[in-house]
C-alpha cells in the first residue's frame, strides 16, 4: 500500500509539469497583451511596455520564462501577478470560500442523494421511485444558471431572504447554503441515480439471496449486506466530485456573487493575467490529484477485491 | 408436531412418524410483464431425516424455485407461492409469520447455493460471514462466533483455517469457497439441508470431494438432504430417492436404483439415455430433442408431449397426467408408463408392445416391484423396501428379474437401458 501511494505521488510530478507547461503555452497564445488598458484611453507608450516586459520576463523566450516559473514553483512560490499581488495571497483569500461551498454541495449530495437513491431503490417501481427518477432527470437536464435563478426567485417570492440569503458576498456558511444546494444539485441527482441503480442491481445478486437464506432480517440484508456493496461506486463518485468542485464554480459564484476561485480564474483570463491563471490552476490540479489518490486508496479499503499491491 | 427449541446441539431425534419435510401440491407462479409463468404446478414430496432426495431436471424445470419456495426466499415480486403446503415437522411454513419463519430459515433449514463466488458476499471476510450465523441466531459475541467459524472451517477441511478466517471469498479456490458455503449452511446444525447444484461450478475431482463432504456431514448429523441437480452421475452415488421435474411438475419419483434400472417416464428415460457411457463408445450420444416449454405457454395435456416419442393423441389434450403409483414406492406421471418401462432394458420382460390397459396389468406392476427389490438387494441398504418387494418377487417369476442383475452389479451410475435396445429407439426419438 505504501509503495502504491509513493508511486502515485511520484506520478504527480510529470502531471504537474505537463499541466503547467500546457497552461503556460495557452496563456502565451491568448490574443491581447497584459498591459492593455493600463494606460487609460490611449495605447501604452513603448517605454512602459518595455519596462513591463522586463519586469515579468516577457521579453525572454517562452521556454526560459517557463523555466524561471518552474524554478519558483519548486520553491513554493506561485509568483506575483501583474497587479503586484502574490498569487498565493489571492488564493488564500478565496480558497476557503470555494472549499466551504464545495463541502456544502457534497453534504447535500450525500444526505439527499443517497437517501433518495435508497428510497427509490428499495421501493423500485413505486411512486417514490418514479418521483426520484424523474426529478433527478430534470435536474440533470436543466443548466445550473436556471436552477440558481429559480432558487433565488423562489426564496425572494417566499420572502425567506432573512433565513436563506440569496447572495453570498461575505462567503459565510449561512450565505453559502443556497449556493451550495444549487451547485450540488447536479451531484445530488447523479448520486441518487447511482445509488438507486447499484442498490437495485445488488438486490438481485446471489449473495443477497444467501443472506436471506441465512435467516437474516430484511434490515440486515439490505442495510448491511446489500448497502455495503452498493455504496462502493457511490463513495468513489462522491470522491471525484469533491475533486472537481474544489476547482471552483464559475457560474454558481457569479449567480450568488461569491468571491471564489472560479471567478478569480475567469477574471484573470480576461485580464491576460497569466501568472494568476497558471498559479491558480496549478493549485487546482494538485488538489484534484491528491483527492483522486485518496479516493483510489479508499476504494481499495472498501472493496477487498481491489488490490493496490 | 415436534418443533423442539433448538440449541447449539445437533438435531434432536424426530418424533416418531413425523416426516421432516412434507411438500404438498406446491404452486409457484412468476407474474411478469409478459404474463404469468407457472413455474411450479403442484409439486409434492416427503423428506425423512437422514434421507437424501435428489430433485432432477433441466434448467427451468423448477428445481431451484421449489427450493426457494421451501426456504421462503423467492424474489417477490415477481415470484408468488399460490398454493400448497410445506410442512416442516408438521408446521406449515407457508402460513407462518415471517418472523417465525426467519428463525427456522438458516438455523433449521439451510441452503447451499451453486456458485459460491457470487453467493458469498464479496466485501466481508469468510469467517465473518460464517460467524454471522452465530451472532444473529445465537447472539454470540464477536470473538466466540469467530472461534466457532474457525472450527467449522476446520470441519469442512479448509487448510490453515485459523489463518484464512479473515480472507475474502475471492481469495479462495472454487472448491474451498464451496466448503465455506457448506460450513455456513451447517453452522447451526440444520435438520434439513437444501443443496442447489452444489457442485455444478466445480471441476470433476473437486465435485467428488464436495459430495463426499456433504455425505459425511449428513451421516454425522442425520440431516435430511435435498440435492438439486441436473447431473445424474452425482445423484446416483448420493441419493436414495429421486424426484424428476419437468415444466414445474414432478414427472417421476422413485428410489434411485428403481429409477435408473427402469425409468417409467419418457423424460427420465431421455435423461438416462443422454448420459455418456463407456459401453457406447463411438455411437452418437442420445439427446432429448427440442426445448423445455416456455412456462408462459405450457402445452396442453402432458407438458412433455412435444418432445416425447411415446406421445399419443391422448397426451396432447386435457389435463396433464397425474402422478400415480406405478410400483412399490414409485410414481410416474405418464399415460403410457408401462410402454416406457417395458421399452427400457426390456430383454426378459413381458412383451414390449403393451396395450393401454397394461397400466392395470398386475404382472407388470409386480415385475417392476420385483426388479427394484432385486436391484436393491446387493446394496442391502434399504430394508424397508426389500420387505414388501421381495414378497412380490417371490410370487412372480425369477426369470423376469434376471436381466436386472447386471444393472445392480454395474452400479447405479452405469445402470440404464441396455446399449443395443436403447440406441435403436433413440434414433427415432428425434
């Protein structure tokens, strides 16, 4: 197991290098210049442009620039962006909000998603099953901005804004509940469907029949024998969802005016702020890789048939 | 009714005369979108303590469904028990509240399944799964239950049981997994053990070991064993009685040696003919033509009639022939069973061309009875039959019995229709 983890950690190195390099090239290839609009209504004077280029090593060839960046990255320095702010500070301000939002979304996915999936799966073919199947399908097919707008509108109409705020400018937990639900709605739907499918499938499995033949109670047959097997893929899915939600949510952040990672990256791209983009995305890639590793290790623990040796 | 409260001790002796398990007119149907499939249509049999009853039939004949109905583990929906009784020591399991039935299930009537890899839970250690029986039914603590699991694993001869108790099913070989299934089933000393094709998924050498283990355990604990199989070879060695199923009905029921020596139903005959035999080397292996009927549309009359070479117009209409006494302690559901019986190894028997009235001909009955008595003789195992049968045999000619001699001598596995008489019939059969 230790060997496996070490191997996976080592595999991250080429992934990080590859990801940063591609980002670097892409940012470089973007049309437009980072000093655009810095000099008011007129184009920047050549002297300013030269100084700007010199300061950020933009006068050097791409590979050299990348080498310099990588060297800094190895020392844990994400660089300073074109607004003279350290990227790490920019992230430190926003990342807690993004993480909180992601965790709230996942909490909804776990609580509502798994419960709905179980209810539907156990009562297959019933009204509740149809309700879950249809409503999750609706959620999956409707874009997030529609769900978000609808959620805000409903809260406003019901005059519940005091209890459930419709904006999250400060990013407190209370403010993030509604955005979390909206962001998590897709995960809720997927988790519910995945739980239901796996439960239905496992309830037909031979080992469930064995469990019944052993004279176990229905709750033990379903709650222990079937569930333990059915939830393995669900837990794995939730793990990967955490990884992707940690990357911010541009649309949800926009709708609820949340100052998170997604919006930061979006603005940085607009402003041709390459250092910020590469820095932020590098961190996201790292987070995603680590979460994936944790999920894979957990998978081996949950399912004894998976061996990491 | 002697429903003794069972402890961890082996089965208490039965009250005299009470059959262990008595299934009467069991009916099971599957209600599906395409219609109602009548999977079991009036199955009846009795199982005594220490007895092995084999239920034989093709896939889809209803053997496993019968077992599941007895266990009360039918998938409902779509499966429903719509009639009949399953008396366990005189108490009807089908009328019992689920709670009460659950206490019997697993602890007094246990079941072994076909494919142990899928029948064992993949995510729990095998020791845990065996120990669960003690924990749930006996309320033992974790350590004690696991200790009992180790003992059971040793009993079913799993090497290094103590080290392997924490291993998972996929870490065992097929034979070892089936031993674990068996250990789990016998954990609480059940009085009835239902083995649903326990050796089908195993290779031949392992099959023999597993069957031996089952037999040893049965002798040791005097369990009633219901052995569900499609393998006539397995049955011959182990079972005392055979019930042959076709399209959800019993078509023939007899003691093993009677059935092998002289099948009284065309389907049984077809099954026996399709066993590869050493003395038929180089000949085309006989098979039963056609397919078992779709249970949604069981043909009128005898369900076997489309595949039967004895079929007459009578077989194609009306109700299926009832399972009727055709000899001492044997029953067949065929209008023309005398012809079928006579067409078998026939040599010394009364004319093969029996008229329809032959069913009531006492000579035939007696000849059959005599044959069975004689066939059992060398084994000397089943005195209860011998007594009544030898009485019949004494009266009616020893000559009629003579041809059966080699059958008994050759052992039940090879016993069957004689090679020459059989193959000629077989070719027309299709």
